[in-house]
C-alpha cells in the first residue's frame, strides 16, 4: 500500500496569508527605519508598556529598528520551518501555471514532436526560475538592504541592545563578537547558495565539498573586501578562511556524533550477514545438487 504524505490545503492557505501579513509588517518596519535615518529623527523619549527609553541619536534608533526587522525575519523563517515539519508543501500548481504559459497559443501537448516539447520544458523552467528569483528579491529585499548596505547601522543597534562595541572610530570593528557572528552567518548563507548553484550545474551525485567551500571562500572574501573597503589577501581572505574552516567543522559535527553509533550497528550486523551468506550458500548447493539429479 502506498504511503501518501500529509497535505492540508486549509493549513497551506492560512500559512500563506500569515506570511503575507508578516512580510507586509517587515516592509513597514524597514520603511520606518529608512525614514528615521533620512530625516535624522531624534526622539527625546520612547515609551512602551509603561517603560520609558531615552535614545540619544537617530543612528541608534534606526539600528534598533533594523534589528527588529531582522528578528521579524527570524520569526518568519521559524514559522516556515514549523509548518514544514508538520505538513508537506508543494509548488505543483505554480509549475503547472508556467507550463501552461510556456505552451503559447496551443494549450495542449498532443501532436507535438519531442524537440518542441523540449523547448517548452526549457521555456517553462526559465519562467519558473525568473519568477522564483523575483519572489526571492521581493521577499528578502529589506533583509539584504539591512545586512549588506546598512550593516554599520545594524551593528549600532546591536550595540545599543547588548551593550557591545562593534563600531570603533566610526568604522566597523572586525574583531567584535557581533561582527564576527554576523560575518559567519552571512558566509553560511553564501556557502549554501554556492552549493545549491553547484549542484544544479554539476548534478547531485558529484562530491563538491572542497570545491564548494573553496569557491564560497574566494567569492565571499572578494565581496567582503569590496563592501568593507579592505585589502583582499592580507585582511579579508585570512579572516574568512578561518570562518570557512569553522563552517566545515560545524558541518561535520553531526557525522562525528553519529559515526560511533553507525560503527556499532555495523559490527552488530556482521554475525547476521555471515549467517545470511551461509544460508544462501547452502541453498545454492542444494539447488545445484537437485539439478544434477540421481
């Protein structure tokens, strides 16, 4: 009997509506942060739930708003992960829509030769990839803007909340814990993106660990040096190399934890496999003796 995964249409619609509302709130928070930085808003006192806060600079206020924007993104990701653990999601309807759009005026596959079907499939994939790219930038535009182009303001907000020192003499302190953690998270995302692109380009059966991490390291170090105005080989590359080694070590932690249990399980299977091989050998001998006859 076939086992079908759980798919709930009503839950899918509710989660989609919830994500749309959350994304709208993220855009609102992001726009408020941009307006605060643009007009240099300097409130004397902020009151929330009966508690008064004094914010002495618009940079701190804008940074705190950007921190709230990033935290809201974390809530969205947590919501998606929680729904994915409980239900199965699919983009089958979206793929059908782009296949239908790729057909052109003739809305059927009947009577079409294989070369035309290949072109239709290629066109549908191109439309789907374009739609997913646009959707990605629309969904993550505030996050990309904050973490890539307003990183200093974001770190000012982190310093205001956690009382750290990520900004020194008007520049980002690259040795600060918040800066190192932020760079590590950005490199994790970049490595995952490079791995996904490499799998699509070279196939899922190709071992790409060294290639992916090396390519991710070089490209991320180049972008890091350009965005932060650093020298590539003496400043950006050594620091990013240490972070990439950390990523590789963290990636192998689950394997290192599971490996002793796998070894123990395989050792326990050795007598069973030997017994099974012996039974197969006896059956083969009995079949050969029966075929020879008296």
